[in-house]
């Protein structure tokens, strides 16, 4: 089906491409594996890190800083992974209808494209989101910012019309598929009319980024490229990042580092006691499923009567030594110091 033949009314809740919201995983490790298959090998690490950080940030309603994109031959590219973003948008979907118009608006040299994404639970849009695409008119650079807002559909429609929206907007689908393209207004002009979501955030973007970076480094050190091809490993990284960044959000940087040192072994090798399922929070659709790490068992090293003793046991409360692969109590591994 060509985009010219797509009628937004075809996408009713019964006919839409999206699954029932109760069946959708917000972060699906299996889909991440498929996504990473499309990324060049030398860009996979960065791509996975970005996916993890974005997921945890959206769970927290965090407004991220501007992300730099590049417009190349009329298509938006993510420069850090050297990949066109439309490759990851579902073909013949409402998202693709909108994304094509966003690209066309930027390609035509317009200064600003504003994409309104109203809440629509049946279509798997659980929050009111507004994206700003700002044309820098320099080396094809584009800045992208996303905001979660408390404005409802009627308020979004009025803003769209007030700032020169050309299409008649009757529904959330109309608004979703007709981004506002303008040369007459700046982002700040439109932002003054929005109510940016004031959800209480228990953590920060920097804390999330640091936690994900730390956990990714540890996993890659042990598993190398396997983290890109095994959904179980990606699930462990996501679950660990969620546990530390959100559940331990009151920790300062030193406390987070200490916590990671104690827990990283369980995150990588510990027994998964259950998969905890919770309703989506923040900007996430569907459900969030994370691993709950049990105490696990491993080889424990200690010194008894002046001799090294290694035996299998419960590793709860112990620290994992990456050098020898054993667990220990105290400040340092007795073998590796």
C-alpha cells in the first residue's frame, strides 16, 4: 500500500496495526535483537545503549535534552549509528504517514515541524506527547526534542489551528497524521501554550545514563558481542538498569557505584526468581516486564585458617569478583585483592 492510498480512517481500533495494549511489552528484548540486526556491527553498542536509556527515561517521564539528527537526501538519519530512522517505522502505519510528512517538511527547508501525538489507549498511545523537529539549516543538522504534556486533545487541536495548521482536525488520528509545519513560529512560541507534564521524577537523566553505561560496560566485558544477539542478556541489562535507576533512585553516585559492585554479579549470573509484570508508567505503553533476581548460587572464596577455601553456596549479600569469577565478603576478593 502506498502512502498516497492510506486513509487514516482505515486505522480504527479493530483494523489498526497495533496489538491490544494489554499484550504489548514496553521494552521487548526479542524486538531489540531484531532491531540490532539492522545496525552495523560497529554501531550496535551505541544503538543498544540509546534504546535502554530512552526506555528508562520514558518510564520516568524525563524530558531528555536535544538529540541531534541529520537530514540526508530527504531522510532523517541518526548519526551515531549512521542509520536512517524510517527503517524502524512500521510500513503502512499511521506512524509512517506522519514520519514521511515530517521528513518532507524538513526537506522543503521549513524551520520547524511539530508532531502532536495525543493520548489514544486503543491505538497504544498512552500519553500526550509533542515532538519538535528543528531545522538548523547547517550541514543538514536537525535537533529533536520530545515533551510529555498535560494538554488534552482539544487543547492540542486549538494550538495546532492557532499556529497555522492547514488540515481540518476532527480526531486524534487527524492530529497524529498531520504534523504542523511552519516557518513563522519558533519552538518557544508554541511551548508557551503547552502545559509540560509535571510528573514527579525520582531520578535524573544523567543518573539513568550513568547506570546504563556502567551496566552495559560490565556485561560487554563478560559477554562481548553476545549481548546484541541474545534476548535473555538484553532482558538482564534492562532489568538491572530499571532496578538501579528507578528503584534505587534516592542513591547518590557513590552509593550507586557501591550497589552495582555488590549486585552486578547477580545481574549477570544470578538466578531469575520471577518475571515481574506491572502496568506501564510514565510514557510507556502496555506493560513493563522485568526480571527479579534471586540470591543465586555461585563459588564463594574465603580464607580459613590461613588457606583459601572455595565452595558453592548462596551468594546473597556477597560481592562478585570479575577477575576470578568467585564471590566474597568484605572489601576485597581475598585471592585477587
